[in-house]
C-alpha cells in the first residue's frame, strides 16, 4: 500500500473526546498520532461533523480537526493550523 501521509504517525492508545456544536461530545480512542493528524476509534462515525475539536483526556491538548476519511468505526483527521 502506498503511504499518502507527509509525516509518519506513531501508535498511540489515548482516551479523547470529539467536541462540536453546542458542547456535544463523543468519546474516542486515539489510535495513532502525528504532528499533522490522527486516527480515532469511535463507536460509530455517524453524526460526527467534518470539522470538530479533539480533546485528549488527562492532557491539556486540543486540536481543531478536519475529517480526511471514515470507516465503520474509525475516523482519520488532519489537524487544522491556527491562523
């Protein structure tokens, strides 16, 4: 398989939450992570918007994200740069 990412991702197993419109949150597991994006495991990707904020549990990290791909229980995201 051809690797399309510009930066290699590293395996991770961190709890997180996806936050969007009006304070709604969905729990997720961060399965891999890089400087530019991540793969998130979710119960279902249905209802998750194309842009959201990802919070990492037990850290003060948060990223604005854009969905790059979706599967049955995973979402690939790119981190958006602040301007």
